[in-house]
């Protein structure tokens, strides 16, 4: 008797799934430089040089890569400013603005729980 395949049940929308696309997206929008870039762009649009000055530890190469990843994911948009010389300005998108609340929740959690995390690290390393 041939084996039949049953259709997989449709995933429950209430159940969070952490698949490869989710991990990739989170890696790309929650990394060290992305969070700092988003923090700056939440306040106002910025030119590349303004972002470099606001985040002095980032290299030009890393900032370029970060902006490209954020733009690719629809979180940041790039526009050419008609000026002499021609400049590029970055701004957060409507989609990018939706990240503010969950990121702030993670930052609040880390602020509240950092002493416990540090104690666990000390025990582990001790």
C-alpha cells in the first residue's frame, strides 16, 4: 500500500516560530551598529557624515554595510539630496518606526535584569 503524505497543519498564528528568515532579520536589525543607527534616525534624517560623527566608534565600511542591510530590510530609506555637492540622506521608514517599541522593551528588560545577568556571568567565570 503506497504511503500517503498528509498535509502539514497550518501553523497557529499565536505560536511564535523562530525560523532561519526570522533569525537573519533579527541579526540584521538588532546588531550593535544597527541599534545605534536607528536611535539616531528616530530623531531626524541624517547624512552619512552626520551618522559617522554621532557614532564615532563605527568605521565607514561598517556604517555603509549597516545602512545597506537596514535599507534592504525596508527599515531605512536612502534619498539623494539635491545640493552641491550631491549628498545622500538616510531616514527611518514607517516599518522601521514599528521597531521602536519592541527595542525599547528589550532595553528596559536589560536595564532591569543587568545585575542578575552580571551575577550569573561572575558565577560562571568564577
